[in-house]
């Protein structure tokens, strides 16, 4: 049950949002908890009391929702059973797989709770409460004009509030979320569950049917689902994996409706959508269109090709790289879709026209002109500076994440530097705690290390960086290369380094010598002189944009005479709509429900459309059970709806008018990848797997009858 600590929230950010009766066609919106009561869901089609969806003073549907990793999931039984996407569990499944026990390719079923295996790398968060802390944070920066200092103080205040909210004894963790940039901040308290176990995952050929060819595409025919279970210590506290742990008993779990949905049905989603950027100016979209989207999509595609080439030589490496390749491919295709969408609807120009009208509104009022007259010019100047460092900024953002050589050396350098600064016993004890966390992180980096990939990746990145000019030019490269070619330098660097050897890395953390002689430390320290320069410039720009964004919200409110829903930020939201098709191109209409017939038809193509032999037998013998749909004359597979979703909405339950689970959200149509920047009912469509396909696959293909019984499906 979620309880409000204070009523401040309704006097601040969320009270800024006033929404009346809703039209038949939903407007864009991922509504925060406090706004749910303002939507006329009954008029839209809800058949239960809206308080059953969210009740701040009692148990409601939102208590069945969890944030699992970077995705959403929901409890579907009183025994902690969680339903989420296969792609959300993909990394966990691949890490648990070996060439001998390839759960990723063949699927996994725990026939009893004792057979469930740890879902390494995953934790579960359950929203317990929220509280507005805007005044506390913003009062700390009152009168501070230095933008870098302002940003640092805001960050420090957020971290301090989070620490105070942490309650380890009751497994509660605090997290402050920025709702409107530079303006409003909300503290969320989450119940943490650290023991998550894999229960049932279908074969990859089901969970990822269609692979990258069908990714971000409708019609879809994949069974993107996985069952997990949450465990806690016998006393109910959060605990890491232990055989003595018991299944978590949720306050609420969703009722599964095995009858599914049909075209026109009202539906809604509760979930934890990631980030949207709909309140940003045109210059932000220019940055996306000209810098971030093309750079990341091209670089990631190159990385995919290299990892696939190396992985094809070894089954173990193929499994090792599988999760990384999937993430890279997902982002790369998403970014290509965004680029296409930006150009197709000419969104930058639309924003510029809007900004001209806004400037006109400002200029017509002397008081507003005095306060906001130069606002858009200041935005332009800030983004012009960002454009100047964008090549280097994006380059560092990529290499700092995907070069395990640099990741490991950065961990060691940072830890040793902090340790040398520690003077008091408390600081040393804290360093020991930090060391343990760092050790875990860099053990993962060492495990992911592959010398062949490091060689080709670093050569490519250095070759790319040598082409940078202006503020993006990396001055350190001249000292690093010392007259050598990138290839000659990198091959020698990697071959002469022991950084990927676990024992050597452990020794360095233990001794933390002042003189780190391995050549990668020289490489990293020299390169970081440029990184800190770029980061400092970026932080200054970001601080300026934070301050300007708050002013932009204020003036747009006056101009539009309305208020705005805050951009998604991984906090719990509601969106609603209807099962509905669309026309992505001239003379084409896409209906909103796909069937098993489509799976069979595509399977004739082989490759990414290969299906298990057992699935074909089930189809040929018409073994559909109760999940056959007379109207479709088949088993429903995928559903399409006009709800507002984005990254993080993956795994969210699609619920019908009675609050029953009828599907599982997992994707958007290609045209809707632009949702992060703009939403339009005509083309914004989200995709889910129909619950009937989930149940049919689980029962008939997976043999997981007991899970249906546990969920109350007869």
C-alpha cells in the first residue's frame, strides 16, 4: 500500500497539472501516481472503481507492479511469481547458460521451487511511498549563479536526501527523481528484493521470434515473456540468494484473464517507463538528429558486427556476447527509427515554428520580455557549445562503457585515488565498503573481457578520435601514440597488459601502489585529461540547460494556459488507450491482433523465424486447448494499442477494463520509436504479447501447467 507522507505534492509539481474530462481518443501522457485520480478513466472505459487502480490509502493494482532491472514486471500469484518480458531476462538467462545447458536457446523450466535458479544481476523494486522534496533541494541553490556549482549542489542534495530515506532494516531504499528539469523533485521510497529466481523461460526461438528483422516492427509474432519469482529472508527482509529464503508475499497480485482482448477494447498499463524528452527545445532535437542518434546507431552496428564475427568462432563466446549484442541491436535500430521519424514529420522545424510563436507572445508583454526575452537565445548559445564538444562527449560516453580495458583501469585508478585521500578511520571503513562494490563491478568487467574485441574496438575508437577538430579534438592522443599508428600502439598495449588477469587486478586493489606501472594506466590517465576537460564543459552546459528548462516550463504554461505531464523518468506511471490498428503508409492498414497462423507462415522462411519442432506438432494436431479464438480461428499472439509507452515500459502488464491482465507490453511500432520526442495517436502504437499465447506456450510447449494453476487459470 502506498501512503503519502505529506500533502505537499498536491501543492507543487503535480498540482500544476490539471486535466479535465478525457476524449475518446487518448492524449499523450504517462500519468504520475498523483494524477491518476484526475483522469476520467470511467468515461474512457474503465469498469472498476478508479481507486482500485490507485488508492493512496489502501491496497490497489499499483501494489502488484515491480521494477525489475530496467524493465517492469507484475506479481501474478500470492507466491511472488512475476511475469515480465523474455528480453528483460535475456542477460540473466544467457549468464546462466553454458554450451552444455543452453537455457537461452532451449528454454528453462523449474519443475519445483527448489529447481528455480538465481536470476543474477536482477533486483526487484516496489514503490512504497513518494514525497515532494523540491523546496528542500532548490533552497540549497538559492542565490547561486555558477551553473556548474549549482548542478553539483543539486546532485549532492539529492544524494543526501536519498541516504536519509534509506532504511536497510526494513529493506527500503530512497531515490530522488527530477520530474521537471531544474524545477521539481520527488523522493520515492522503494522496497528492495535482492533474491530473484528464474522459473520459466521459453526457447529463444519463441521469446525472440523474428529477431532483429522484426524488432520495432508490426505485425509481431514473438512470445516475449518470462516467469520469475521474488524471494525474501524468513523475517521478510531483503536478502541475497539463500536456500532458506521464502517466496515473497505481495500485497496485491494481478488476476490473469485467459480470454484476452479484441479490437476496440479499453486497456491500460501501469509501469516504469524510462525517459522521454518532450519538453525540450528545438536545439535538443537538432543535437539528437545531427549528433547522438547517427553516431550511436553507426558505432553500435559496427560493434555488433565485430562481436558476432568473434562469437561465431566459439559457442561459449556466442553466449557471452549474446546479451550485449541484443542491447546494442535494440538501441541501434531504435535510434534509426527515431532518425526516420524526426525527418518524416520534420519535428525540428515544427518546434522552431512553435518557438517563434512563443517568442512573439513574450515580446508582446513588456514584463514577460524583461524576464524571458533572451531565453531562447540562451538555449541556442548553450546548445551551440554542446554541438562543439559533442563528438568527444559521445566518444567518451561510448569508450568508457564498452572498453573493458578502460573500465577496469578506471575502477582501479579511482579507488586508489580515493583511498589515498582517506584520512579518518570512518573514511577508510567507507573505502572498504566502496572497494567491495567496485570489486563486484570490475569482476564483471574482467569476466566480459575479450582480447580480440578490445584490439579492434580500441583501434577503431582511436582512429575515429584522430578526426575530431575544434573543442572535440583530443590533445592527449599525440602523447599516447608517440608516433605509432593506432593499430601498432593498441596491439602492443593489449599484449603487454595484465589488466584482464583477475589475480593481478585483485593484487592492485589490495596493495593500491602509488606507481601503477601497467601500460593501460598510462593510457587511461593521459586520455582522462581530455575526458575531464570535456566532462567539465558538459557539466557547465548541462547546469545552464537545467536552469533554462525551468524557465521554459514557466513561460510555456502561461502561453498555452495549461500544464504539462512531466517527462517519463523511470517512476511509476499510468497510460491508457484501446486495442487499435493503424495505417503506417498509404493504402496500408494494420489490424491489431496477430495469430499463430502468422508464426507458422513466417517459420517457412527459417533463420530468425525458426520454431521448435514441438510447436509445429502442436499446430498440426490443433492442440490449442482453451486458448483458441473462434473469431481469429487460431491462437492470438500479438496485440497492438494506442497507449503511450517508451523504454522501461517493457514487461508492463496490459490490463482490461476490469483490471485483469490480458497482455504484456514489449515494444513499439517502428514509426513510434519517435515517442520519446513526440507522441501522435495516428502513428504511436505499442506492441504486446497476448496473454493467451503466453499461457498456451507455457502449458503446451513448456509443460508448465503448474504455473497456470498457481495463477488461477483453469
